[in-house]
């Protein structure tokens, strides 16, 4: 019933390469938003808007290396179940 204004605690959750270490407030465009402090796999610390993490628009600290790493992880792990949909035959010459 009181879901609307509830601040979801994302502490400990992983989004891409980022692990949320604590929740806080972030001011963005003169509004106070729910923010997350995160640590990236490379050790970089930062703060972002919680909603960015949840919708998948923030998944690494922003460095080129981490972007590459994330892409590589995706290729290896999560694409297998979808092979049928993408059509494995396309890889043949
Ligand atoms: Zn990083």
C-alpha cells in the first residue's frame, strides 16, 4: 500500500560490474533523488541515481576498460539460452 514513496534498499545488489555499498540522497536538476554509492569491479567508487541502476543505464564506473569487460562477460554468460532466436545458422558462410 505504501509502495509509491518507499525507498528501495539496493545495498549489496549487483548491477553489471557495480555493487551497491550504501543508499543515499543525490541532488539532480534541483531535485533530491534516491542515490546509490557503488564500488565497481575495478575498485572505483562512485555515486549514481538508483533508478539508473535499476533500468540498466548505469552498469560500470564509466571507464573504457570496464565497458569492455562488461561486454565480454555478456558474450560469455548470458547469450546461450537465446541462440535459437538469433539463429546459429547465420554464423555459417
Ligand atoms: Zn570500473
